[in-house]
C-alpha cells in the first residue's frame, strides 16, 4: 500500500507542519512512498524527501523576516485575501515595493541552499509540487522527474506568492504560487498512486472538506487560530509548531481531544446521560427559539460543534471533547499541555464549585432593564456560573427559561456539562429535579 504525505501552502504557518513532522518522526510514521506539496508545503516536503528533518527544524526555529524578503513592510498578510482581493491590493503593494525596493532574494537563496539534488534523487520517495502559470493561473503538476534540471526553480515557483513576491521566471516560463491552483494537492498524490494519505492543511477552515472523513485519509489542520500568512512573531510560530505536534499525535491515535489534548481514557460513565439531556435541552431551546428564527435548528448545540469541527457527524468523543474545548477556552487552557480527566475536573471545580452554594451572589430584586444591564455586564464564565447556580436554586433565576435559552443556548449546554463534571453520578438527578421544578 502506497503511503503519501500532502502538505499545504500557507507561508510561515509552515511551522505547524514542522510540528506535525516532529510527531510523525517520534511515533515512527514518517516513512512515505509519495510526498506532494504546494508553496511552503513543497519546501517542507522536499526536506522530508531528503530526510533533512534537522534542517527543517533549524529553519523554523530560526526563521526571521530577513531570511524571506528584503523589506521593512509588515508581513502579517493573509494569502487568500491577496488572491481574492488582488485588484485592490496589487496597486498598493506594487507602489510600496517600488518605493522600498523589496524583493524575495533571501527566500530564493534559502530554497537553493536547502534543496539538495543529490539527497533528493537518492531518496526512493516520489515527489510532486504545484506551481501556477502567471498569465493563465493554469496549474502545473511538477513531478520528481521534471525537477532533475530545474528542481530549485520549481520549488521557488511554487512559493512565489504574487503579488507580495515577484513572478518567478526561468527557462520553463513565468510562474506564481501553486496556491492559485491547488493549495493542498491531495488529488496529485492520488494520481501518483497514493492509497493511504496524511494531509496537512494550514488553514482553520479545511480547503478540501470532502476528504476529511474519507477512508484512508488522515486530515490534519490547525484548531488554534492560524490566520497570519507571513508573521515572524516567535511566540506565534512556536504556538503553531506545538499545535501541529499535538494535532498529529491526536490524529494518529496517541492522544484524545480536538483543540486541546487529553490522555487516552474511556469517556466518563455519565456521558450517555449527558448526551440524552443535551437532546432534551436542544428541544427546549428550539421551543424557546420560536421567537428567534436563528434558533430554529432542531439540534442547535450539536450544529455548533459540527461547525467548529467542520464535520457532518460527531462521534461520542468528538462531542465530549468539543464541549471540553469550550470550557478550556473559558479557562485559558494550554494547547501545549496533555490533560488528564482529573486535571480537567479540578480546573472546572476550582472555577465553578462556588456556584453550588446558596450564598452565591445572584442579584435578586431587579427590574427588567436592570437585569438586562447586569446580564450584559457578565463575561461568559459569569453567565454560565449563574446558570449553574440556578439549577441548584431555581428560585434564584435572574431571567426566565425562555429568555435564557433564546439568548444563551450554548452557555446553558456548558452549564449542564459543568454540572455533570461537578457532581459526576448525581448530576443527572440534580438536572432532572431542577427541570421538574420549572414545569
């Protein structure tokens, strides 16, 4: 069975791919028959073909703007914005570059230095990259054989993110970034005979969602915000590398989780009861939302988690860890930490345990305008805390159920999740008792 690695373009977000490669090397899943890539994915892919993982690591741990372009211009630019709005951006960029004399010679020199034809062609791993013809945007699928004469030029062409970088010209013609044609060349890998694929996207919204749930394709993409195409901020690059490492470990079954990472474990015994209560909560949200067309979905909470994870169907684990992500975002979770369930429960307890006390401040005796102002002043954890408190003390509710479920449906679901964590086996009874009191 031919195994392939497919690497997307995405500028300095390529640091994420370095994290993925570190994980694959650690678990010894870095042997591939085929590697395809676009733009920075093509360069990372060529280094992987050469087994130059140390060079890849050095590149991403020491990357600075002067290694890419000779210009003082801020490079926090999104490539898709350039591609989609180039008619407005190109005049500005051209004028700026003409005035400042910007060029990408450092990038060109770096690619020529990193690309090692002797190692590249000695490798048994097949390779392909994507470039686009400047005039027509027609894609060129560059094979390993095509790179025998102009290997470095094809890699440079694939990474020529015009109009920020100039068109790359050499004997074969005028070329620009392969992302104008296919920024994640899964199809190319399939054409080269791939039967099992690890695809590493660099965008938060997957470019080829049709491949996400396909048998034989492991689709890895950043769950952290990765919106800057050419940022050289060291903390940002380190964050992306860390995210890539743990996303790959989760995708390969070493850990659990979606955005945050958890040690493998069986889901809590209460998870089945929680899911049933979520189904009933979604029904209540739908009924409450009859006054709000935006809330007419029959499964609002599930739909929100599906949207965040770019899925059509959620497994039990994906639902559970999707809720855990929501809570850890509220609690400023660490994407570089591997959580145990006990640690997670401790964080939740420390933040929300006080909500179970009758003395918890809930602000009674307000008129509607005062209540609205008070609720609006609360941050999301504060609103969830009040919902948790109202489950234990229904007469302490500060807004009606319909108003609550219409305005804050996901906070209500989070409160239910938190109660299950706080109470474990007793949570279902407490929640059901609270609902019966409200009828």
